[in-house]
C-alpha cells in the first residue's frame, strides 16, 4: 500500500488496533470517539487527526457518521514534524475536504487521486494550529448530528451553545458559513443521498428518516439541492 483515500464509517462498539502505516482521519459528518495510545479525544467537523504508524488506537462512532480516511506509508515533512495529533482546520481546508468528498463519488484515476492527496497534505501543513471552530458551535453540530430528523429551533440550539439566539446565529454562520437551518438541510440531503445510493428503502421512508413528514416536500427539497428528483437520482445510481 502506498496511498489510499476513502470515505468510511465505523461501529458504535469500541474497536482497537495498530498498523504499520500512517492514517489521516477527517470527520465529514458526525464525530468519533478516539483513544490514541491511551489518550482520549472526541473529534468532529473541523478537526483532522494524524494517527502515526504503530499508534494503538481505539475508535467508536455511529454507523451513519462518515469520515475521510487517507492511508499512507510516509507523511510529508510538515505533518511528520508537528507535535499535535489533532489539527484544527481552517475554512479553506474544510472547503477542500468537501471538494474531495464530492470527487470520491466518481471513479478517479490513480494520478488524479495522487494529486488530490498531495494538495490536501500541502493544505494541512499550512494550518494555523491556534485557529479552530468555536467549541460551542462544534458542540451544537454534534447535537444536530445525533438526530437530523428532529425539528430544531434556533432557541433550542442557542441553549446548547450557551448563547443568545442572536449571538448563536452570528457565531454559527461565522464558523460554518451556513445558517444553522441551512446546515441541517444540507445534512438531511446528504443523508438522503446515502440512503438512495445504498439501500432499497422506499422514498417515502427515506423522507421520514431525514425529517420530512410530507414526501412531496422532501422531493422538492432534494430536487432544489441536487437538480433532480430522488426517483431520478436513484435510477441513475
């Protein structure tokens, strides 16, 4: 193995192992509880974890949470020399991770995959280790991701963040570049896309799974987001 980049899911039951290659883990949706050589951490959107070869690590996450994983035999010098195991990602890095996630939906040639990984490494090496998503917003994102089918209010989410509704909306948009409700809508559409791709669930059931009481509302929202109806998207999968 030289390099491999994939989207993975994990089990809610803790598992542990070690391997002779390095691993980069970046949460895309949800969060993961880790124990790295005995040190515990919970990482979510906005974090990047560098798991070095030989490090015994345990991990646990809900099955519907998703993570970008890169397995490499060698780390670039900038990543190999930093002491931090967890790297906070800036806006440009988070945007590039989203781009990589979208590209992995298609078949990539080895050369394209290689260039994507090298650019990601360059971006990771330029991160400001003192810059990260506000912990109050990260806690709110974890709260939302626990159940994206639930109907949240701004007041409820602001209470989770221990902020006033006005402060919460401002800080959320500053950190995530989306309003809280637009972020929830985005998570619902991404979850629906996964279910359409990987299950035989009826579309009416999928609409319920992602928080829509009315299937027609789900179809309209999905069509606005992806430019085609859930039915047509499934046919083309």
